[in-house]
């Protein structure tokens, strides 16, 4: 027997639609704010508003909602104030960045993602994200074809280029960030039930992702798009999620072995493309020494300049502390072995979410995987998406019907496979 469909009140639908569009616009176009307002301040404000909105839409008593709203607001103000005071006292801005992400932004957006998913708001937020992503993908293709920044970001656009095709930037924080955001949109496009809309939408998003020049994001989003064509593969992943978990563990073990015994902190290559391709192998080779000398990293603080150096054929000495572009590297610098455990835990949460919400699990796994080539929490705007996805994945672990907002013909929770169509 088919599950009962949750009905969202019109007012709640419109609130979530507007909120979703605002959040997606900020994720994709933080550059529009320019130097007017620090992006982290905007992220903190939007996160607080988003969480409080979901609290009031949850259907609880007004008194309880009011008390929760006051508690959340005070907690955010006190936490940020304390972090900023400590950072200013120690003259360490990096400690403020890391602490505010881990202790304030992550709880705000992950709880918001969990509540929204449990309250059937996941589909609305997903569709608003796809709307903004599809428009951005078209703009990215135009930027790539005509080799010009459509938003007047001339200098940033030029410094983002390397040998080869033009890399689209549009309004994102970085070309790699834009590629990751569009790749996640390809995974979430599976929530569109109509093939007439899903197929062209997916193609547009893939084209936009390729236009950014982010090779890892482009390859992963194509693989995900192909996976969406084979429902049996998705069903296998749901029923045999532990197989994918074992493969993920093997991948981490292989990375550890290669970093320890094969790779060296030297970046070969005489071109920018070769340098970019080999950079992360050298950076991972240096991590073993970081973990030996700093098992707890720098406890969210600033990494000293000139302490962790690599050599390169193209640019000579390279300071990993000033050039790191990997969530794994940032995690080790921030918290050492604990950082690695936390990063691996995000994969575990996404893998467990596959059982009830495969679209959500796949999208989160995709973004987690891109953390090997870019910092996921190091960007104030785009990190919001990662935190929301992780929170939504966590919600699936405690709610049997958590997959409902992410149903599609090709992606159904195990409990609904074989049910009568709606």
C-alpha cells in the first residue's frame, strides 16, 4: 500500500520557496555583495533566519517556538561574540573562521536541513536550488564560450584561468566552488519526476559544470547522471550500501598508503594544468609529517607560514599552509587525526542515508568526494550547502519516512519499492 502523501500548507510552501531562493542565490552569487558585508556575517544571519523559520513552520506551540527562537538567537550572539573576542585577543583570525564554521554555522544549517527534511520541506528547497542552478549553468556556458565575465568580475575572472578552455566563474566564490555546486545540482535533478524536464535540466547543469573547468566535478556529475538512468544500480546501492561503504574504506586506506609510501612533496609539471593535476598528490604526501608532528593539528588556529613546504617544477617552493585547497588538508591542519575522523564521518552519514533517501545520499557523497580537491568548509557561502546536506542525511537515520521529500521514479526508499504508483 502506498504511503500517505504529506500536504504542506500554502503559507509554509511560499515561505520555504522564498527562503530557498534567497539561500540558493547567496550560495551561487556571493560576489554580488562585494565588499559591502562580510560573507560570514550574511551566512550567520541567513542561517539563523532559516532555522527560526523552520522552527515556526514545524507546527509546535507558539510559546515553545518563541522560547526556541530566543534561545537560538542568544546562543548565536554569545557564541560569535566569544569566538571573536578570543580570536582578537590571540590575534588569530583563522581560529575565528574555523570556530565559527564548526561551532555556529554547521549547527545552524545542519539542524535547519534536518528539520526541513523531516517536515517535508526538502523538495521545495531542492527545487528552488535547481532553479537558481539552472540559470547559473546557462550563464556559465555563456562565460566559457565568450570568454568574458558577465558580472564584471574581470580581474578575478582572469586570475581563475589556466591553459586550455575558459573557466566560468559567474558569481561564485571560486571556479572549483561553482563546479561543485552545479555537480550537486545534477545529483538533485533526480527529484524531478517528469523526464521531459529532467533530461534537459540535467544536460544544462552538466554543461555548466564542464564550463567551470573543474575536471573532478565534471566527471563525477556525469557518472551520477549515468547512474540515474539505471534504477537497478540505485536499488543495489540501497540494499547493499555496506559494499559501497567497504569501497570507501578501501579508498581511504589506499590514499593513506600512497601518501605514505609512493607520493612525495614535489609537484612535477611545467604547465599550469600539470601543476594543478599533481599538486594534491604532493600535498597529501606532506600530511603524514603534519600528523606526526602535530597530531591535533593547530586546534583551529593559523598554520605558520614557511613550516610545511613543497617544491615544484613550475613555481619552485610552495607553502602548503598558504595554498591548501582540500578539505582533507584543512581538516588535518585544523584538528589533526580528529579532523580526519570527522571528515570520514561525513562519508558514513551519507552512506547510511542511501538506504532511505538515495538522491540525498548520492548528492552528499558527491560533494564529500569533491572535498579531496577543494575546501568545503573554507568558503563562507557554499559551505552552507554542505552543512544542510549533512543535516538532512542525519534526519534519514532517525525517521523511517525521511525519503518522502526526495522520491522520484528512479529513486525510491527500499520500503516503497513495489508500491502502487501515486
